[in-house]
């Protein structure tokens, strides 16, 4: 038997990259690779990259610089760049960093085994096509080991929305939904391997419109059918666009018990002027009305969002509108960023806001969001919520899991609880985690 080659993958960016990294490991499994956690022992290192902000993209080049030593210690080591930087920069990466052997865009992962063989024979391998065939169709296929109780499942990829700041429509391509039957099969297989919670992924997941056995299915129908799978107890989905929150999806939040009470629904800004300049195609008021309808369906839902400060043209008054929207919604947890001009996107060409102004606004917004998060965490104390235990805690005798509302919860309990869901009474709150006791 030949000894397997070792593959180390470092993943940046969004959850879809996490999912794709698993698929790449499976695809290269067919070429005799097993994964390793130590880059020093690897025969192949893949960086699965993110291009969303300048900082994210620059990280890739500094990481590649750090890999120089490993490559001189082991000349057989192959280094590959995958993900959205690979898609956006392509051959430029090979020029800028000669130690890279392989560059593969997100739509070409099914071609990795053949690319790896080319790299092994000493060629540079580059593939950033948007091929006709479905990459998921050709990935995987070998027997798979059991796994932890939570998993991601990509149901939709790409985006047609073209927000003026965003690279995703360029790096991930046009919006494509996977056929429902294939998603249901993958979900059943994951459940057989021990998964109890699935997070459905898509850059625009609630725009899902996949082929079903009786016509096109929307996300709500897909969720209702997935919920019927025995042993699949929890469903989540991310990331959604406000304009695609259809009535039946809102209704599912009220009547589908498997659909967890947490929703990431980015709005980016609270100013109508800026929303328009961002090409978001809705107003702040429409977003607030939508939140009201979602809360009417599921009153205890925990809301999350994304914000950009310092978008070109944002005035103090626009920024105050964002703070006002945040106050009106009351989020449980949010992500916020300084606007970062991305090459090739419309907003990159416009007059930019000063860096100091951006920093100041970000600090003010984050202070408000942090206060809301702490409030949401404190509000859990005394409540009993479902927790799916995922891993041992930092302290001996502790296990950690996620609440229905996606908050981390640690509990004094044995590791026999891992993979199980139990009611937990929350007894203490910290900004990023909760403590509880089993209420069974
Ligand atoms: N598909 C998701 C967003 C993907 S990007 C959606 O539509 O919501 C994740 C977040 O990064 C965005 O919601 C936005 O807040 C932020 N982001 C995207 N482009 C950015 C840029 N150029 N500068 C700063 N933040 C950006
Ligand atoms: Fe980017 Fe999301 Fe806008 Fe699509 S909807 S362009 S992924 S921010
Ligand atoms: Fe980043 Fe690409 Fe995801 S740019 S956020 S890795 S879709």
C-alpha cells in the first residue's frame, strides 16, 4: 500500500468556503490525499481564500510569503490558491508569487485531481472558468466517515444582485440553485453520518429556486421537505437578502419547528440615500416592516445583520440613520465593516470617505451593536432553550453547544451528551457565551 499524501487546507472567508474546503478534501481524496492539521507535514497546501475586503485578499499574499520556508524544506510540496482571490486574480497570483503551483476558482473544484497531477508533473495549473457542468455533481463519491452533529450544505451559489460594493457576483458568478433531489440526498447522507443540524448555504440563499419533482421549489418548500428527514432536528440558512424574504418563508419561521429562531438578514445601511447608492433596492422603512412581519411569525427570533460604514457619499446624517435603524430593530449579534473599495465594483470609482471618519463611525456603531448583543445575551438568563452539544468545553467536565438562537452555551455535563439536544436553563450570560444547566 502506498502511504497517503497529506493535504493541509487553510480556509478564509464565509461558510461557503468552509463547505467547499470539505468538498476539495473529498475530491483530492480520490488522488490519494488525507487531510492533516500540520502544514509542516503536508505534501500539498491549499489556501481557500476570500476577496470581500482588501484586508482579506492581502492576507493571502502574506500567508504565501510565510510558506516559503516550508517549500525550501520540502521541494515536493505543492501550493495551491483556491476561492475568491483565485477567481478574481487568476494568473496574477502566479506572477506575483512564483511558489504557487496551482490556482483554482470556486466553480472548478471538480477539476482538482487533474490539476494536482499537472502540478506534480512540474506544470503550473490554472483554472478559473465558469464551466457549464455542476461542480457538485462531480465532487465526492467515496465512502465518508461519521462526523460532528452540525454541517453546512450549499443549496445555491452566486449572486445576480450586484450591490455596488460587492465582489461576489464576479467571484462566484451568476445565481445557480442545486436541484432539490440532490440536496435531499446529501442531507440524508449527512444525517446517516451523525448530523442533526444543517445550515443551508447560499450567497443569496433565500433566492433559492431549485428544480423539484413537481416544479420549481423555493427555500420554504425545501426547508419543509428537509424537516421531514428523520433525525434531522434543526435547520438554519444563510445569507439572505431582504427582497427575497417571501411570504411562505416568513410563515415557515412560525410553523416549522425544525427551523431555528435565528435569522441573518443584512441591511448594510439605514439611510435610503445610501441604500439606493448601494443598489440594495429597498428602503429602511421596508426593511423595518419586513422585520415586523418576521417577528409576528416568530416573536422570539434572534436577528443578525451586516453593516458597512463609510460607503462613498455617506454623510453624518446618513450614518445617524443607520444608528436609528439599529435602535429600531434591536439585533442579537451583528457584523460591521468599514467600506473597502474593491477593484471592478462600481463604488470603488466614487469619491471615498476619509479613513478617520470611517474608523470613528465604525467604533460608534460597534459600541451600539455590542450593547444590543449584551442585552440579548442577558435576556436569555432564566429561560430554558434547546442546546445541541458539539464539543467538550475548555474546563474538564464541561460540554459546549449552540442554543436554538445560535448562542454558545456551556454546561457541566459528560461527553456522552455530545451530539444530543437537551433543554438547558440559562443561568449566566457573558457577551459571547452563556452558561446553563441541564433541565431534563
Ligand atoms: N451574500 C451576503 C453577503 C456576502 S459578503 C449578503 O448579500 O448579505 C458579507 C458582508 O461583507 C456583506 O454583507 C457586507 O456587509 C460586507 N461587505 C461586502 N463587500 C464589502 C466591501 N467592499 N467593503 C466592506 N464590507 C463589505
Ligand atoms: Fe454581494 Fe450579497 Fe449584494 Fe449579492 S446580495 S452583491 S452577495 S452583498
Ligand atoms: Fe469571501 Fe468569496 Fe465568501 S469573497 S465572503 S469567500 S463568497
